[in-house]
C-alpha cells in the first residue's frame, strides 16, 4: 500500500517552508502507464500515437486539491483513509485538534487539506475559519481556484449540527459564491451505522434496515432544508459510513463510499479526474456496500472512460465518433483504440472494486 509522500502542517505562509518527502514504496501500475501501453500497442499511425501520448502527458501534470472539513470526530480522517490510498494521520481519539491550522496530505498529484473541527472555542473557530477562507480564495498557477472541491463531513449520529450549518451557510457558500458552491461542495452524513445509537443497522449485510434508512433520508432532507432556507442553495447530502478498522476490535466496512466517491469525481473538473483514479483505495471491501439506488461502480467507470477519451481524443476523433463517414480515416483511428482504452479503465476498476 502506498503511503502519503508528504505530510505537512500548512503554515499559510507563501513559501511553504516545511516540505519533506518520504521514499515512496514500489508503485502499482498507474492508469497513465496502462493508457500509454494501449496507445503504443494500437495500430494508430505513429504521428497519431505521438499526439495522443503528448495529450496524456499533459494530463498527467494535473493536480487535484480537495478540502475536507466538518466537526472534530465527524470522521474526516476515517473518510480519507477509506477512500484513498493514504493513511491520514491518526484517526482521532479525544476532542482536541492538534492545531488550528490546516493539515496537508499529498499523494502523487492529489492533495488533501484537512481542517481541524470547529466548535472547540470561539477564538480557535475564528482562526480556523480564516484559514479556510484564505485557502478557498487561493488560486493555482493557472489562476483557477486551488481547491477543486470541498467535502463537508457531518456526523449523522449527533443532533447538534449547528456548528456545521454555520460553516456551510456562513462560510463555505458565501466564500465560493452560489454557483461554484453548487458544483463544488458535497455535504456528507457519516456514521450512518450509529445514527440511531446503533439500532437498525444490519451488521451482516452492512447496511441500514428500513427504519434506519427512513431515518437517514429524513435527516438528509432536514440538512438539505436548513441549507436551502438559509442560502437558497439545494445540496443533497449523501448518507454513508466511513467504517473503522481498529486492531483487536470488530471491524466495520464502509457503506455508500461508492456513492460518495462518484459524487466527488463528478464535482471536480473533468480533465483532472484521472488523478483520483490513480489514488483510490484498492481494498475491495471498502467499495462493496451501498444503497444500490444506482450502479455507482459502473457509473464511476463510465465517468472515467469519458474522461480518458476526452483527454486523449482530438477534434478529428470526436468528429469521427459522431459522423463516422465524415472523416473517414479518423473514424478508423477512433475505433482502433477505443476498445483498448475501455479495457484499461475497466481493468483498473475491476481490480479496485473487486468485481464488475
Ligand atoms: N461507527 C462509526 N464510527 C466511525 C465512522 N467513521 C469514523 N468513526 C469513528 O469516529 C471517530 C472519529 O473519527 P475521525 O476520522 O478521527 O474524525 P475526524 O476528527 O473528523 O478526523 C473514530 O473513533 C472513528 O473510528 C463510521 O462511519 N461509523
Ligand atoms: Mg482527523
């Protein structure tokens, strides 16, 4: 399993002084390498291969920055650990966040900004809020917003969500503006398993029974209403369970992590999504249980296939895709490579998700 390459406490100073790197363990083959292989293996003319490889290389430079925020103990670290190939610090015990500044975790081109929880005192809250606002206003080297999306983790098992509402309604949405907020904020209700104090959770199937499902729907609806009434923005929360694995104790697998991951990839710019494919946690148990409202694993795979196609195809290929005859030879070009690419994407996800 890969480990985060860089772990650092964000100092919010402009010149990032504390960068240190660990030697990464041997890598599994990345999606970029698989795609490179497919392009090389294809019967495309050499000039086409070169064009496609160049596009792929450009795409490989993309970076994704996710911010994860919410109250202390909501399950932010657990969520990141379950979803990605990184062990994010310790899973918190106790209520005291170590620092009032943001922590940064990096794995390849994926950076996660973890904010300490709010609600541990007004002075601390103000400091954290200011750090969040500054980070959300930061631009990357292309003058695009640095933070691609914000995941707000709420604890479904608590009645007191006041601090989280205040964070969403008074900080995140006003800071991003309504349009960007609609696209880039995901509200997620974690700890669905213990939302009714542990009752109505079917441990064998690792899913809520009907009573708990209805309770969670109502909880999600009430969160949605609170945000809409205050900001006019309609965000539909995802109920899930990050699960836990503690040595010597019973283990609980994640639930609906597939749905959450699917929402996350859809919320980040299309040309950056491959970064996530490369860093997804490949423990199949983490992706086995969900509400089956949709086939999230299949949809995720499709989403990535579209992304890959967009990233290496050019206008001639696209023309051939729709027109077929219009461009003649490019039609063949598209056909000659599309199967290999679909296979590579499917291969990655069957390995990660276990089946498909
Ligand atoms: N029952 C249950 N416990 C969870 C879940 N997610 C996290 N936890 C537990 O909640 C506690 C706080 O989690 P942590 O990830 O450190 O929260 P953070 O402070 O938001 O980073 C830990 O003891 C976790 O094991 C979940 O989905 N279900
Ligand atoms: Mg944490």
